[in-house]
C-alpha cells in the first residue's frame, strides 16, 4: 500500500510575514504540480502562483521548493510552500491540499518521525530537534543544538565501537575453545572496557544536570509571612504576578512563574509564609510551601532584615540543605549589611540586588553547567547508560574470574543493545509514539 502523503503548516499559526507549509510523501511533487502547474528545479526557491481547483482563482503567490527523496529532510519527496503568512492564506492552501487524493494532514511530529524511520536521523537527533523547537533560554538552545547536530550520537557511537571491538575479539576465541585468551589480548580488552566504564561513569555522575537545563531548575521562595517573598518573585519576573500587601499571610497557595534567569530556565515558586496558624486554608498553604521547598533544586530562604538576628535564627532549619540561598530582605530598613552568609537586598530600593543575582547565577550554574562530558538529556538516556555500564562491569568481572567467554560476550551484547536503544537502533516501537507525540504539528 502506498504511504500517505502528509502536509502541515511548519510555522506557528497567526499573522506573520510568511507561513511555511510542508508536504512529504510519494505524492508531494504531484501536489506541487497540481497547485502551480509545474515542478520547479530541485532544491531551489522559485516564485510560483498557486491556484485553486478551477485553476482560475489565485490562492497565493509564493516561493516554493521541491526536495526529491531520498536526499531530503524526511527521506521522502518533500515540498515547501513559503506562503504569505495570513491565516486565510494558510487555510485556503491546506484546504486545497486536503482535497488531493492520497494527502492528509500530518500528525504531530510525523515529519521528524519519517526522517527517523527513513534513517535520515537517529533518535537522539530527533529529540534534539524537539528540544530546539522548545528551547526558550540560551542554555537550552546550546544543549539542544549539540544533540540535534549529533553530539550525543557521536559519543554513543564511539562507545559502541569499543564494545563491538571487544566483542569481536572475544568471539574469535569462543569459536576456538581449545585456545586460551592470550594475556596481551585480555589486557587490551580490559583496558578498552575500563576506559569505557570511566566515560559512562562520568556521564552518569553529571546526574540530571542536562535534564535540569532542558526542564528548568525548580526554585522555591520560602520565609515567614511578610518577609517579602511575593515582592521578590515580582522583582525577578519584572511584573506583578503575585499580590503584595502589608497583611501577613497574603499568599495562600503556591504560585509558579517560568523565567529565564541568566540564560537558564527556571520555575520560581512563591509560597505561603511559614507560621503556625489556626486558619485551615493558610495551614494547607504552609504544608504546600514546605513540600515545595523539599522538592526544589534551589531554595531561596528569606528573613526580614528588620527582624534582626531572631528573624534569621528562625529560618536556620531551612538553611541546612546546601541547596539554599540565605537572603535578608528589606535591607533598606536597617543600617549596614547583613551578616554572612546572608545576602542583604531590597526590592524597593534595588540595594543588593546585583549581588543577589550574581549569587543566584552562580548557584544555578553550579547545578546546571556540565564539566564537559556527554550530556544525557533524558531519564531514558541515563537508564540505558546505567544498564550498559552494569553489563560492562559484569563482563570485566567475568574476564577477571576466568568465567566462560560466552558469559563475558553476552554482557557486551547487552551493553551494546542498551546504547543502541538510546539511538533508536533496537526495539524502539513502543518508544516512538511517546517521543514523537511531544512534537508540534508540522515538525
Ligand atoms: N521597605 C521595604 N518593604 C518591602 C520590601 N519588600 C517588600 N516589602 C513590603 O513588605 C510587605 C510584605 O511583602 P510581600 O512581598 O507581600 O511579603 P510575603 O513574604 O509575600 O508575605 P506573605 O505572602 O503574607 O507571606 C509589603 O508591604 C511590601 O511592600 C523591601 O525591599 N523594602
Ligand atoms: Mg506573599
């Protein structure tokens, strides 16, 4: 059966100078000919008039390009229509395409899925493209572009190469059971696997850093009522997101804002002031505040500078985690600076805010910057590398104890398959829907 030809707007809906509609599949070039009367030269933009079915009415005058498969982004015949960006233009062209036989609107992520199925990209590059489309901060963009251009795939291929080499050497001796594995070869295999183990350990030791860059650091602001938590959130957000008032207990629920802080993505949560209270609703707010502080990657612990030492002491229990930053608010109300490690700041006068931003930037970089090893941007990457590393460890042990070579070789096969899963080379069917379902339409 012929593969469906799919089409979809590749640009966001709404008024804009241009809107790109893409068509991919066996009937893409035919669809272009139907609209324009011919198929222009491959891989070049050409100006064409697009007409409706009567061939009398003009739908739009547009730049069009044809990319014959398999050397196209999807691996199939691919067409791009660079239309004028009005909603009605895009709607008219898409309506027209929908009437053509064998054409249908694409599912989310279907273009990239086809690129993957046609071997144009591996799964990590596909994920990188998804992240690039979603990137809102510079750190996210840098990480995504590295993955989309094959950074992770290259590292994983290098690792697989080591495994395959070791496997080939072992297999050679499995076929000749009378011969012992020579010491020199044994040493060589072990050296390769040990360096691989170290590389995987380094990548895993980075923990979820790369994931934090993708998903954003979770920051919680906590403190007693009236400490200035909502004021600090508003200051960070540069707008009035939270209600600020002189009444203690103003904020009752957790309020979240997604922000770009120094190029890093963060979700900052304002919370209810911490105090014992008979008010049931406020008490629930306090419970939520504590839960949020617990779950946060970074906690901003606030004490009102005008409450002096007693105020700071009251917040001490929340400072035990190393993931906390101590902030003395309303520093404009007192003489002199706050005692270290407290950072004094006033959102009213702006005093100390620069020092605070520097400290915040450092704390975020500490959690998110990588020291250069392989970026595992998803839990599924880390799970698979963990499984591969465990198998390599078992193989090294088998070699050490002189276990049958078949056992050592089997562990190498398990490790190779685990890394192959990340790239999408082994049993991935069940993964595909999940990964490509996250895409937006037209990607
Ligand atoms: N002088 C001075 N007053 C401030 C500053 N920041 C906040 N305030 C005042 O302190 C009061 C409480 O501020 P909020 O930001 O609502 O405090 P909060 O911690 O969110 O309070 P709750 O939501 O009730 O827990 C308000 O009257 C603010 O105007 C500051 O830097 N200097
Ligand atoms: Mg508040």
